[in-house]
């Protein structure tokens, strides 16, 4: 089997927000990959979680890994996103606890009535 030549791959021009190229380069370097490989892997992860109930959390974690926390601005972005995620997770836990309490109450009622 012959390997696909670079010229045979699809190409796509992309404009990045200011600072994102550096974030991608830093993450790629940390992971020992090229920037292209890092971008492709990140996109593959994103699409593989699409439609899953907690895909938003996976996407958030992937995004947070890109944030340059060495700058004050980057830390602000990281802290706001992490705080938002923690609030969302706590809300989901409270909702699930409420559901579990209702199930436990219904179960206890059924057990009591059948005795």
C-alpha cells in the first residue's frame, strides 16, 4: 500500500483569531506533534463527541487545553470557562440528586404499601 502524498490531501485556508496560532503551536510542541496534526486531532476529537450528552464538557476541556495560562488574559479566560463548567456540573448534580430522591421516595412508598 502506498502512502498518500501531501499534495493528495484536501487543503483549506483558515483565518485564526489573534493569539490562537501561538496556542496551537505551544500545544503541538507539548504533545510532540506538528501544528497540522494537532489541529486535525483536535477536530477529530470534537466530531467524535458530537451528539453525546456531555459533548459540551469534552469540547470545553479541549478548548481549555489551548488556553495560554502564562498570561493574565489567558488565566482570565481559563478561570471564567472553568467556573462556568463547575456551575453547570453542580446544577446537573443537583438535578440528578432531586430525581434520585423522588425515585427513592416512590420506592419507599411502594414498599410501605405492599407490607
